[in-house]
């Protein structure tokens, strides 16, 4: 997690407040993305035990977090055409 970038929650205030920070490294857009936006996802790298995934059209929206092993199996099955 050394390469992770920390982003403070939008609920933070100038006095510190009760807030959280979210870690994420670089986001990588799906190879299926196009110039018009497409129906695509972005995957965050750099947080070893998990893989954060978000909608590339709404980068400030919610993020789903998957265990890294589960995500790797999912991608592997997509590449081979196996059904889940």
C-alpha cells in the first residue's frame, strides 16, 4: 500500500471533524472504454488485499471493493469465456 494516495472524505471540515480518509492509487480505465465514455469501469491499483472498482462515467460516485483473489478469478474467467 506504499503507492496509495489518501483522499479525505467530503464530510471533513476545517476543524478535523469525524471523518475518514480513503486510499487509492492510480485508476486504470477498462480497455473497452471509448472516447464517448462507453459503459466501463475503472480499477484502482496499489491496495494489495483489495481491488476498488468504480464507474468511469461517475468517478466521484460509489466504489465497490473486492478481495484481490476474487477479482483475479473473475477477470480470469472473463478472459477464458467461462461462465460464473
